C-alpha cells in the first residue's frame, strides 16, 4: 500500500490511517493509505496489487481502491482474532 505510490507517483506526502472498527460485533483492522498526487482514474491491476489482494484474501480480508475528489484511497480490511481473557494468561516456561 505504501511501496506502489513511492514507486509509481511523484507524490511528496503520504498518509496512513489505521483504525479498529466493530462490524456486526467483529473487530476489524482497517488501514487506509493515500498520497497528495491527484489521480483521475484507478491504476491498472499489476502483479503488486494483485499479490496484495491475494494476501488479504488469505487472511480473510480484502484490499480495495477508490477515488474521492482526485485522491486515490487504498484500503485494507482484516479481521482481528482477539482471544478473550488474554490479559489473564501468564506465560509459562
């Protein structure tokens, strides 16, 4: 999500937002990345983006891109597997 804009744009400012949201009581990690170079169309899916999408699917997530007012927004969504009472567990040796 960061390497493609570094490689393929002349942008000089990048933003990465990472949040946890609950959808239907399931925690999701949502990461959004965008840069300051105006875009008028979605980039062609090359090996890098296809590989990123494949990795997201392997972990039950998804990768998407969309344009908002000439800003290309890349979004990764991954389910979080949270163990209940994990703070109560004491490591053993």
